[in-house]
C-alpha cells in the first residue's frame, strides 16, 4: 500500500495541460518584408538594398518574418534574405503578393509593425 494514497496522478494533469495548449492558438509577432526588384522594405517603410538592415530588425524585435515577393522580385535577392534569416534562426513564411492579401483578410496572417529601437 502506498504511503500517500490520495496523491494525484501526473498523467491526467499533463494530458489536460497539453489539450488546453493545443486548443488555444497563440499569435506571434510578425514583420512583413516586401521584396521588389533588388530592394527590401520592412513593414511598408523605405526600400533598402541591404538584406542585413531588415533581417537585423526582425531578429531583434520579432519572432516571425513574413516575406512577400512582388511580381518582379529578383530570385537571388530573395535567396540572400532567406539564407540570412535562417542563419539568424528567424522562422520565415514566404508568399507572393497575390496570396498575401487574401491570407490577411481571412485572418490566417496577422502582421504587426516592427518596434523601433534607438
């Protein structure tokens, strides 16, 4: 016989916790990087040619990056940005401009603005 007969079992409590976590979706902060020709634009800001400028801001201030390709985006420019975000361990979603607006309208994507740091 157990010394503590009324001791709660850990399995049902753990199962309840995991079920609650699975049913409650959490939103992550996400910055939008628009790639047009050979430039990058973060959250609709001024276009820059250096991938590091936008990747650094995303890595410091955000959890997730949403990369939106314009029609005339250079594939090499996109590849450089994706490799840089991967090396900074930033989760990244890549989409086309035509698909971005319907995803936002349906509530699948909820982009937020990048906080400004001094």
